[in-house]
C-alpha cells in the first residue's frame, strides 16, 4: 500500500505525534511501513524482531523531538 501526502500533511502528522497523539504515532508507522519492512531483513530473511526494534526506535525518536524546528530541519 502506498500512501501519498504532501510534506505539509506529513509535518502535521509528525507535529501531532510529537505532542503526544498516539494515533499519529501509529500513522507514522503506517506511512513508513514499506521502508521499515525493507530494512527488517537479516542475512536475507525477514526478522519480526528487527521490525519491532525499528518501530520501537521510531517511537523513541518521536518522543525525543523537542521542537518543531527540529522537524522542519529533517523535512528539508
């Protein structure tokens, strides 16, 4: 599934997630699921443990954003 959205829409979802919106955090995982899945292979085999780790890191880093200014730098 491919999700298309503008940079502005993505920014709004990230902003909501940074402000604690749990639904927005999961929406980010859905948006980036193809990338997360493609990076969840170890020695050619899909690893659910690896995928879970990546998803945990995504949540962790969302919570580390301190200002929207940081998000704007990333989206440039």
